[in-house]
């Protein structure tokens, strides 16, 4: 998973050194932020992301019931509607695994 | 030096998903239905395949793509039952990948007899976390959970139990020896994946194996049906 993050950042960096990689991880993904940080440091070696800071935003799991339109934030893995117990659920957010932005180190243009 | 922020907003698995779609196109072109078979290590995936595919599924030509970090122990077991099997090892990656991804499956395509089969079962690396994240171009996902693992697993690994069309509860011959409450397991399963199909099986004794065979035999027509 860390490799997928590094690969995405490298693809958008255009060969320039990366200072910060910002990712958004949904609460429903089985991604452990500490593990992602640890392996990011390893798999980014010898890439433009080496030494970059990984910033992780965890996105809450917001679910919506297709039957009664109740919307709630799920802490635990419960995918039945708390109001009507319906099982037809739409995930509004919480499945993100997204590289949101990168910050690049750019050489100042030489005016002299 | 100064810093420039570049908006990316891209799914980190986009590259994998693009390759998965290419795999899917190749499978579709050959009329092959593909199943991604996932579980924890030791849940009985290989024994189940021996029992299900050993006698064959009438009218369905089948092959197995066997994913393991190292070695070919499982592939050798299947080959003894005259099951068409191709081994795929993942130990070229960083420390041995704990899952198969679309690109690894793509690398195995030339070795697969796609023109001569109807159903390909990909036995994923035993792991309840990463395999659920990486699509490979499959039509359906089956998850095997054995009663020895405990009834709380759907709550601990919800993504895995949500990412499948069929849950096989294996090793039911052990029910009298382990503290596993089937009703509670099914209750937890329903909480994380309401309405998902499940079968209770003992690959060891053969109980329920025919039902798995039936499910697989009917899969091509379900997968081929318009979405």
C-alpha cells in the first residue's frame, strides 16, 4: 500500500524532489497509519520521495440507508441502519485511499 | 528553493485498477470467469480446491493460479489431483508481497491456458488484510473462514468480509471441538455484509463441497448476465 502511495506521488512529481505527501485514508480501509508511515519511509528510498513527510488525514465512515435515508457516522463495523435495520447501505465517505497533494522543492529561477 | 503544492487527488490504487481492467478485458475476450479466493493462512483454501476441483465440475473447464510468497507446495498438491495449475510467487517484491495484485496476475497470463478454460480460480496469498484492497480483474470473490479462527473475525476484518460475494465457513467438522458459535458468526457477518451468501463446509469430510461446486458452476451465467 505504501508502494502505491509512493508510486502515485513519484508519477506526479516530474522528477522534482518531494517534501510532503498528503493522503486521505477512509476509516473503512484496513490501513494502519503507523504502518503506512513506517513502510513509506522504506519504500520511498532512492525515489524523489526519499525523506518526504507523509501527512495522513483519516476520513470518517459516513453511511446512508437506502430505505429511510438516515445518515450516520459508523465507528464500528456495523452496516445495518440504526433506525430501520435495513441492510441496503450506501457508503458516503470512508473508503478513500487517495493521494490528495504533494509539495515539491523547486529551484528558484536565476535572474542574474 | 521554494515549495510548490501540487493537487493530485488520485486513488493510490488507480495504477493497479487500470491493470485489473486490462486483465478483465483479456479474461472476457476468452470467455473466462475469474474467482479471487481469499482467506487467512491455514483456513483450508487448497484442501477445498482439491475436493471441489479434483473430481471436476461437469461442463466447466477449470484452472488454478496459485499465489504464494514462496515455493510450490500448494500447486504440487493440486497437480496430484490432475488440476491444471500455474504457480505465481510473490517474493520478488519487498520482503515477499502478502497479496496478489493486478500486475502479478498480468505477468502470469501468458502461462495460463485461457483459450481452453471456462473458469480460473486465483488462490490468493493467505492474509485477511491486503488481498481485499487489490483488484486483479476478477468476476467474483470468495472468502474462506474456518471455525478454528473464531466467530469474531467479520468484526475484526470487515473489509475482507464486505469485499466478497460468497463466504465459505470451513472446517465445520471441528465445531464440537472449538468454541465457535455459528449463530454469532452469522450475526456478525450480517452486521458487516448484510445478505451475503454463505455456505457451511468441511473440505475434510466433504460436507457442503457439492454446494460449493454448484455455486461455481452457476457463476459464469451470473457473471455474464448484464449488470
